[in-house]
């Protein structure tokens, strides 16, 4: 079930694979007293841990023939993730157009997306108290004018929302369609990413299932806000970097000389000088990170930390390959191309997303630099105008201190201290599904599934142990994703911030919980009693998370429920 190694005697390399002891270890010294070394792990398998062959036994237990069971086992690598993604899609598209209202910050992004679809830039709308009812009216009135307006975020996320509006119009279903699509695809990607990270289809599908049942991810997948779009692009970049890691290490392993028994062996000159070829997946990661940053600027932190993460992966690979000076080898052979593949590619991607603004005449600040001299006059005026615009956006964002009822400190996010109320109505008895004799509530609350998030707090502690004391690179990768999405917000605690920003690191919390549950289930070689007890414990945790998600589902999706039922779900006073 789990590929997490719990051997407390054998050391593990940076790939998390047990290795033979070194010449100076206690195990090697004790050989004179009869101590026997464990089997050596080949360098090739240490560089690229092979995927385990799926067994047909589970399929035989459900009554399939041997041939059908073998075929099902071979297809499970994609079949399992697709099943989980379909489940997630049903949850995200169910009654997607309800409530027929402009929910929370949809009042900005849905209308900006429509303006970009029509004008190529953000146009001018009347006050939302006037524009929103007109948009929802029948017949619809769209009071858009072509004057450019200052906006606080880059254009990519609004272009994504605009695609749904192009397909289905300026309606609640239309402006929520693409976030629901990206939310569903995120679950599929996470299943496959978890499978590659843990070398376990079961753990990968478990991570995806946990995210499918997370309340915050569900709410953000059903609202036309930008943070889910950032989360999708960042997760895609993370997946690309994992594939790049395996591909580069496979090329490095292929360059190593062979020993007499036909296995690859470490070699200093090869480890120091071997190339890793064209790294197209790293280029793709640079594109996705550029798209993330051009949706909201917090994507820049992922670009910075992922660049460092990939360099550390390269150092580890060259060390396993036998490089005499792996850090120097990476600086000479990998660092330059790594940074070029990520940073300049992301910058070019970012600038290209402003094409509609560049081609316009009325976009806000479009002609600011025309006729202005100075030491930077050699830079084309459109780029200088964009720089001036972006500087104004930065000043606005760091200076945003307007008090808000649902703002919260990042310290409270992991424990769900202050969720954000997106929508609240009190239908009258007999209206919108409300009974005739009770008061009712209709709520959309951006709240993570509590049991899942509180389990994730424990999982992060476990991953810190795995990374710091067991040198488990998988734990480090997951912690990097959490840190890039979470820690930067502590720099802006005096700014108005909201807990739903945490959706960008929800995938990594789910990976952390899956990794912890894999360890709880026990290593593959454990005794049957240990494995059985672990499986029961894991099943209990997953069922508890599922029950918790079902219990809170009505306040994630805006269903009409009795007021007493709504109040019973407000477990903490700070949730109201």
C-alpha cells in the first residue's frame, strides 16, 4: 500500500531509498562479528525509483477473471485518478449556477473578464449596486463602457474566467464554469502527481480524493475568483518539475558506466560532467509559473522556491551518481539552464498575457510613457507604461489596510480560525426550499473540511521530521509547496488578507496527509497484524474526513437548510 520506508536501521539516500552502509558505519565494522549487510540498491534505482508493478489481486477479489484483473491492474495508473476526478467534477458542477447571485468578489472578476472578452482590457462599470442587478435581470442589461479602469491584479485569471463567459454568456454558470473545470483537473493532476511522488497509485488517488472532499477547494472551484486559477497553474508546474526530475535523473543514470554484474555504478567524472539533455518539462514549468504570477502576484513566490528546489534535486542526483563536488557540478552544468528555463520563460509568459492591453488604446495607463524622456527612454514606451502601471498596482496592494469583517491573520489559517462568508440569505418560510414553520439559512462559507485540515497540521509535523531527520526528499518537496503558498503572507500581516488565499497550498496539504496515512498503514514488508491495524486506522481517518465533508456540504454549496442546522455547523464562534 505504501512506499514510505520505515527501516530504522538502514540509512536512506536523498531519494528516500535505503542504501548500504558506508565504509565507516557501525554496520560495516560489525561484519567481523557476523553482521550481514542488507542487499544493495542499484544506483540506477536510487536515481529513478521504479514504479511497482500493480498486482491483480484486488481485482480478483471483486470477481474478475485473471485476464480482466490483469488488464484492470495495468490501467489503474490512469483509471483510478480518472474515477476520482469524475467524482470531483460531479461535486463541482452540481447546481453550479446556484445561487443566481454575484457572490463575494465575483462582482469584480466576472465583470472584468467580460470586459476583457469584449475590449481586450478592463473597462468601466457602474457601481456594483447598480450593475449587478442589471446583469442578473431578465432581460439582461450589460452597462459596460470602454474607458479603461485601474485593477489590482494581472489579466490571466480573468482571461480564464472569460472563456466560460464566451461559452455560456455573462451568467453565474458562465463565469463559474472555468474555475469548476480547473478545480476538477486539479484533482486529476494531484492523483497523478501523488502517484509519481510516492510511487503508489493508491496514495496518489488518496491525495486526490482528499482534495475532492476539501470544502475550501470545493467552494473556490464554484466561484469566479482568481485564487483557484493560481492554485491550478502552480500545481501544473509542480507536476512538470517532478517529471523533469525523473527524466533528468534517468539520463544521468544512462551515462554512468556499468559494473561487471551489468548494473550502473557511481562514477566521479561522469557525475561531475554528464549532461541531462534538453529539459522541456522544466520549460513547461516556467510557462505555468508565469501564468500563475500573471493571475496573482503570489505566484512569484512559487517561482522563486521551486527554482531553488530543482537545484537541490540536481545536487542530490549528482551526489548519488558519484560526483566528487556535486554543488560545483550543478553550478557549472545545471544552474544556468535551470534559471533560464524558469525565470526568463516565466517573465516572457507574464508579459505576453498583457497582449490585449498592449493592443488597446484605452486600457488604463496604456500611453503613460509616450513623450516621456529620462534614462530609461531607450525601453519601448508600452513596456515602460506597463512597468508604471504595475508599480501602482504594487503600491495599492501593499497599502491595502481597509478593515473587513472576515479578514484574518495567517496564523489562524491552518486551524480554520476565521473562514470567509461568500454568500448568506435567509429565505422566508415556503420560499427556496424553506419549510413553512422554520427559519432558514442559505450559506456559502469558504471553510476547509475541518477534520482534513486539522489532520494536515499533524501531517506537517510528521513531514518536518521526515525531511529534517530522515532526509526524505518527498517531504521536502511537499513542504516547499506549503511554504511557498503560506509563509509569504506573514510578511503582510498589517494588510487586509483572507483565509481563502490558502487554497493555493491545499494540494500540498492533501499530499502531506496522504504521506502520513501511508506511514500509518505501515511499510510493505511489515507483519500482517501491523498492516491490518494500519489499514483500519487509515480507513477510520478517511471515513471521518468524508463524514465531515458531507456534514458541511450544505454550507459549501448554498443549500437552504433550517437555521438551527446552520447554527449547529458553526463549531467555533469565529466562524459566524
